[in-house]
C-alpha cells in the first residue's frame, strides 16, 4: 500500500533525483571534454545531490512511517538551505563571508542542541503511562479455589541428552510446574522470588485476566523483587491452552526458563491430553523440556490431544507423521478436517493437535530432525520427519464466528526497523509507527468498542504481535479475507499486512508487543489505553516489562 511507498516517493526521491540529474548533466560533459575549466556549477550540483541523498536516507532509516509534516519540512529546508549556502559561497569565489559563517554556526548549534535534547529526553527515566487508580479486580470467591506456589530460583538442569543448562526456574524445574484447572475454578498462585539479581512477575499469556492480575511490571504491578512475593487470583472462565511466564526483562528471563503451561479444561480430559511447550535452551531445542526423541506408550484407539505451545522467540514449523486435526488456535476451538500438512506456530502461539492413536508410532516434530515426541503402541521405531505442505491456519477448517458488522475505531501499527533514540542513544530499533517504547502512541479505546487494527510489517523480520488481555479476530491478510480466526499471537511476516478486530471488553492499561522478545526490548512494544483507566505504577529502574 501507500505506506510502503509514500515518503519514499514524496520526499526521498525528490530530494535525490533532481539534484542527481543536474549533477550528471553538468559534470558529465565537463568530465568528457578535454578543456577542463572550473565553473561553480560543476561543484554545486554534486554537492546538492549529496545533501539530498543524505536527507533521503534519513527519511528512510530514521523517520519512517508516518513521515509527518515537521520532519519532512526540516529535511527539505535543510537541503534547500544547504543549496543556497553552497551556491552563494561558490559564487563569491572565496571563503564564506561573515553572514554565512554566522548563519552556519547558528544552524549547527541549533542542530546540536536539538540532538542533545532529544537524546536527553530518551534517557531511561521514571514514566507513568496513565496516572490514576488501577482498575479494581472483581473478587469472585464462590468457585472452587485451586492454589499453586511458584518460586523463582536459579538451578542447573540436566537435559535428557545429559547437557547441563544454567537456568532460571520455577520450583527448580523448567518448564515450570504445569498449572491445570477446570473451567470455572478460581486460580490462586503465590509467586515468590528467590533470585538475587532480578525481579519477576507472572503473566498469563493469552488469558483474559483482570488487568491487575496481568503481571506487567510498571503497568499492573511492581516487579516482585528478591525476597518478595505476590498473589495472583482470578477465575478461569475461559477454556483452552495457555502459558505463564515472567514479564520482568522477559527477553532474558523467559528464554532462561521462567515459564510454564496453563491449561483450563471444560470437562475432565480423557485419553492422552498434554501441554507441550517448545523451548530452546541455549541453542538446544526441547519439547516439554526434553531434547532429542522422547516417547509415550499409547494404546491404539486412544484419543490424543497435543497442546503445542511455542515459548520461543521465533516461529516453529510443527507437524505430525500421521493425519491430525487442528482443534484449537491460541486456546479457541476451531473445526477442521484431518491434514497431513505442517503448520507455522507463531512465537507465543498455541495449536491443539488431535487424532486417534493409530496402530503404528506417531511423531510430533517441531521442524528439526532428531527432536520430537514419539507416541508409540510399543515399538521403538521413530517415524520419518513430517514433510507435508504448509497449511495456512487462517484458511484451514471451519469457524463458527461472525465478524463485527461495524467498527467504532481504527488504528494502524506500522512495524519497521529504524534508527531511533533509545536510552539516550541513536540505535537501530524495532519501531511501531516510527517510535519506540514507551513513546509509541497508545491505541486508545473505550470499553465496548470494536477496533479495526491494521498491522503492517515493513521490516525484514517476523513480528508475532501479542496484545495482552484480549484476543483479536483475524479478518484479512494482504487484502484477502481469511476465515475469521481468534488469535492472541499472530505472526506478521515481512511485507505482510494483517487486519484484525479487537473487542475492547476488558478495561485497563494493557501491554501489546512483538513476542520476538528481543524486538520488544528494542522498542516494538506499545500499550492499549482504555479511556479513564489508569495505573498507580511506573516504569522505573525496577520495572522493565519489555
Ligand atoms: Cu507472552 Cu507480553 O507476553
Ligand atoms: Cu518483532
């Protein structure tokens, strides 16, 4: 669309092309002629072309979309001013006069002051995103309470292969203890922190918890510091496959092991029904914490439901060696015929794969030979790696969903890779609408709104976008309608444009970010702000939700 081309066609090219054409016209004949006579033109055009080229590059790598009026005007004025100054200095055929030297000094000083001020403004500092009292969590106590204790501590874990990994764990294990409850139960989790050197929280990835239980330091609570504790409590009224993880410096702490699975059953599970996080520990791929091939003995005819969870930063290609149906995406049930294809699972995303155990072994693969889960009626054979075609999950199966007929608001998230000021320095960053966290303008909503969000990926990386506290209904990819698909972690590939519908029905101040967590930490994080919702917490030296 236009946003991929707009500022390039309107600003970058005009700044470069006319001076470049002028430079070529003037200098080429001169270069070819035998009589070399200097004229002011021979230097003027090449210099202005150079100014334009620099301004065009700045527009492309430092401003990006949206290229608003002020930076566009500054860039054009800078090139025009440089041209005028160059021309008059050359026309005088001598060193610049006093007036030009003063003008040059003033412009340089102003540019330096502006740069310094911008760097100062981007330094790490205490920021409160929406001052005000938190949205109170409604306490429902009428249901059965299931209590869990999770204590964050360091541990050296030994993988099945014998490889030892220095990990961060809950209760000494990673993945942490599975939390599995019945729909309607009240979940109560006491988090304790025995780490010496970092805070920790619990975020319920994909789950529609009250804002105060969302586990985002600086937005919904303060990070639980060394020796501290916090109690999470919410009603598990939504069934499906989810997971929990720390949200304090998650790019480091989650990768090192501070996560676990969270499953909510609408009815007692039957057959083999297991959450299976895929996680890479220091380069070693694991399924449910096991590297290499692991096995379960399953009687033929047993119903099987494998709840595959991608807890890594990058997508995984998931497949089975036997036909299977995808029963749920990100915790929401879908209908679907058996397939022999493979599916791309976004970072943070979940697919429930179901089939009836056949008479021969079945292999679940996460796309790397040598790592997998084999369900077997008895034999030790390992089936061939699945190699079926990639199934587009947004067009697979059937849905029982009616998209909203109209929207109350629209918003656009343009994801890009630009140079931006972070922590006081100009750094290559992952940006949303040209800005980095916490300066990305929030998506503002009112309780009850349907919001149409267009997500554009202008960069060369995958961006698995994840709004907290809400799922979104995927409606379009690259201008073509998809099946309406509820997701909470949707992978926008390089160059793609997704249109999703978000129903604002859970008031609060919610993080939304790329779940390639290094991108989130390098700026690709924003927040969803409900009108009237506030937070008493602040982003400061203890709270780093990105
Ligand atoms: Cu897995 Cu901010 O989330
Ligand atoms: Cu990303």
